[in-house]
């Protein structure tokens, strides 16, 4: 009898757990079921307490569904088609897509994400895709301090709902690059050359970030280009613009690099044709080697406000896309440890899923208290890591 019990226990101990890929597929399916239940009658997904139909939210979800595992994609064909129909109905005469009743707000941001969505879910809509791409190219700055960059759109709104000047930034430029890549923009297009010029100005790398006018304007504000290789939000000398603060050592103060922008820089450089041995890409990868993290957003301090969770799920999306762009199955950090980054990220996402159907951030910064937005980020992240997990 003892021998029999021992044998049973032995078998129980060695019964393999379901593979990570299977567990992620199940989590993905449940999250998709929940998200699709939130689609309104017009095909859109809504934003905020006002439940306003959102082009950007809808596009993020349509992009995820367009790139989803085959079983999920097939199950949600009608939902996806309805989302595509809504997006197409919101295209402006100039090729853009925008938020608000008249489609006038956040036009570059919304167009970038919609271009990605249509390219993944409705590649046959060539006119809509081509017109959106034309709008983004026309709105990429061709001269001046922010040459090569893109801001959120024609009319960005402040907390009081009033229009304010748009700020060219790496985040929107990175979304535009994602849309352009997904739509098949050739790598020899001038768009990419200009993007590299802008992204380089958002990097703490004095070896390559030598724009005389920008360096001079930073100096006027008491700032300097750092040398940690990481990237920051915008090529802008105004301190109010920057998201992760500043570091002052002796008489030198620099803009802090942080995770999402550094990963955004890496993947955008690679989309633009730079290789991993380019000094700009290499420096950014070295920053990641020193600051690799899965459970927090590196570059933000850990404090009672949970600052280390700021924009965490947006960070995960860019982290996954950057590693995918690099083609890295494993990644070695500065301490010599080899990380199966996709498995680690996948396990983390499973760990923090809410009610087995959604994701939401405990830190509400940048709208990440909204489960529709955060769950759409996660589904796009899972699409990026799918081929790396077993």
C-alpha cells in the first residue's frame, strides 16, 4: 500500500503544468470576450466616464483583433468588421482620423493607431490606408527644432477641455512609425530618415546627440545631454514637458531617461533601418541591460504614490515590440543573467490579470485606470510575444 501511495504521489508531482502559451491563450480569449462585450452599437469602444466613442481606443482593439491568434480572430470576425466600419466612417477629408464629434482632436495620434489597425485588420482598404499615411507624412515636421517629430495632433486639449499647442514627442512619433511600418512604408522613404533625426535628439547620448541648436537651448535652461544611453519624452528644453524628472550631479543636470521611451526609441530606430551595432541603438540597449524590469516601469521612483507603476502597461507594450524588433529570444542583463523576456513578461501579465478577464493599473496616470485601454495594450503586447513563448 505504501508503495502504491508513493507511486501515485510521484506521478502527481511530475504532472506538467499547462504550457505558458496555453495559459496565455486562455487569458487572451477571456479578455477578448470581455472587451468585445464592451463594444457599442456603432462599432466603437468608449472612453472615460462620459462613455464617448473613441477612435484611438477602437483602433487599439481592432489592431489587437487583427493580429490575434487564429481561433480568436475567427471567433471575432464580425466584431472586428464592425470596428473597422466605425473607423472608416470617422476618416476626415484630409486622410486623418481624430477624436471628438468633429474628429478634430489628437489627429496624428489617432491616425497613427488607426493606420496600424487597418493595416492589420483590413489591409484591403488601400485608399483609407494610403490617405492616412499621406496625412502622417504631411504632418511630420520637416524643419525647425523638432524636425522629424510628430505631435498628438492639430488640436490637443488640456484638462479643462481647451485647445493647447501640440508638443512633438517621441511617444506619438513612435506610434506613427508603428503605423507606417505596419502599412508597409518602404525603408528608403524620407519619413524614416527624418524620424531618426528626431529620435536621436531624445536620447541621453552626447556622442550622437550633438544638435547645436538643441544643446544650446538645453543649456539656457541649465540642462545637458546625459550619457546613460536611454531616451526621454521630447526634444524639448522646457522642464514641464518631461515625465520622469531630472538628475543633477555636480554642476550637470540631465533629463531622466525612462523605460517606455527607451524601448520606443530602440524599436523605432530598427524600423527605420538602423542595426543593433549603430551607436544610438547600442547605447539604448545598454541602458536596458542596466535597467531591465518586469514588475515596474524603470526610470520612475518607487514611492507612496506608486510612481514606479506610471504607464506600466504602455511600457509593457513598447518593451515587447522592442525585443521583437531586435529578434531577441533571450536577453542578457549587465549582471550576466540571461532572461527569457517573453516568458517573464507573459507570467507577469497572468499574475496581474483582474477577475480573469481584464487588466487595469493601480496607478491611474495616463488613463491606465481604464480597463478598456489597458486590456487593449495587453492584447497587443501578447500578440508581440506569442511567437517567443511555449
